[in-house]
């Protein structure tokens, strides 16, 4: 078992943490319990959680459809309505049992219902374990754009059980792995070299721990994303734009798949801006190509990409501000990126893929 202290709560990493969850819900004497899950966690995880935590026998289950489309105001309304109809109060607990969508959506609904009720997160995907469930960012998509509406809200606790990953499809495993490579690339060269060397699945628990530890360290320094935390946005300016463009189309991408493309393109932009050397760019590109499948995005042109980037939260005064690596293991924030850089980066990726 490993414990990481965050901002007012603890992240427990344990392959058998049901006792800890049961002790937590018993000790705190919540007035009522709600469990948010999707059809996958409903089928694979919910029964085991309830059977090991008797207090949750009375929990109201809120099931949503899996996928990014559920991160919406319509689904939020459904969750708020369910909380209201079942008399949720300030001492109720919402348990987010699922991946990144459940984590983001559940945190958002809990943090806004009656100006905030308590919630915990039990991440079931690699993306949620290593990234989405840690840091206090919640949100939904709005107007066709990623995470347009959201809050900063910390959970009461996070319980990470890597055994849940045994039910995770390979595609979703690599979806989360992309974010792990990202955090290594922007803040820990030693971790990057470890990931680059392979043996990921045999060292997975240690890799999850290291990823959470790195992110938590950054978040504690900058909880509201005003300074150093922005390095975690590497790959996300382009990635979120691509994700938004393809949302609810036949070419829709998982979050990590879009962020991976963002890392390729933004690494090339960093090279154009003379932040990365040619050797470093080649190392990043060759490593990512070896580990991940590169999906072509020929349907996305520079114009549609620019239109989507206009809505990026990091922009200011009509400037595209990116977080770009300035060597492997470090990152520079608020880098002004021009249209020409974007076009060259997009062409670079399409030639690669």
C-alpha cells in the first residue's frame, strides 16, 4: 500500500483497498450515499465494491453512458435531479466509480450541487488513476468544446486499485499511458528514460505511483493552474482542439489518443521555436511512435484547428499560449505560437502518421 498526501485529502494506492473505503464511509457517518458509474463499471466493479463495503448497500446508483458525450450539461441535470429527488444534503457523499469522464463529471456535479457536497473518487481506468482523479479539476464539455465549464474542487479521498485494470481494454490502457508519458516528458527525464526502456506492464503499479506523485507535487505548488501547473497542459492545446472537432463523429478519439497527437505536433512546434534540438525531437517522436499507434487526421485542416484553438482556456489577448518542452524533462509555459507554427506542426504529424 502507498499513501500520497494531497490538498486536504489522501490518495491511497492499494490492490485491496476495500477495507479502507469501508472504514472511510463508516467513520464519517454520511447522511446518504450515491454512486456514479457507467455501464462498464456497473458491470465490472460495482458489485464487488458494495459487497466489500456493507454501508453502501443503501446507496442510490446513478448510471450514465460511457464516453465523452456524457460530459454534458444534460447529463449534469440528470445527476442533480437524482440527488434532489433522493434528498441529498450537505452531508451526503457522491462516489465516482469510473474513468476520466466519471471523475470529471461527478466532481463537477458534486462541487456545484447545493454549493458543494462531499465526493470521493475510485478510478477504474489508467487515465483516471494516473491523471484525471488527482488535482481537483472538474468539468463538462459545452458548446462543442472540451472542459468549457468546470470548477476546482478537491475530493475527500481517492482510492486507486490497480487490479481494476485487468478488465480494461487495451485501447483504454494506452489512452491512459499517453498522459503518463506526457508528465514524464515535461518534468522528469529519469522517469521518461524508465518508460522509454519498456517493461511498462510489469512495473505498472510503480509507474502509476510515480505519475501520481509527480502530478500531486506540481498541483500542491499551484492548485489553481496559474503558474507551474500549466506544464501539464503540454499536448492539450492541440489535443483538446482535435478532440472537440472529432467529438461525436465516426472518427472520435479517446482523450489520450488526442493528447498523443497533440504531443507530436507540439513537440515539432517546440523544435520550430528552438526549444528542442533536432536530436531531442527525434527521440520524442521515435519513442512515441514505437509505443503508440499514430492515427492519421487528414480530415482536420489548419483552418478547423485554428477555429477550435480560439476557445482554448490558456489563450490571452488573442494569442495562442502553449506549454512546450524546452528539453526532455522540462517545460516552458506561456509560449506564443503563431499560425505558421501550427500549420507546419500539423503537416509534420500527417506525414508521420
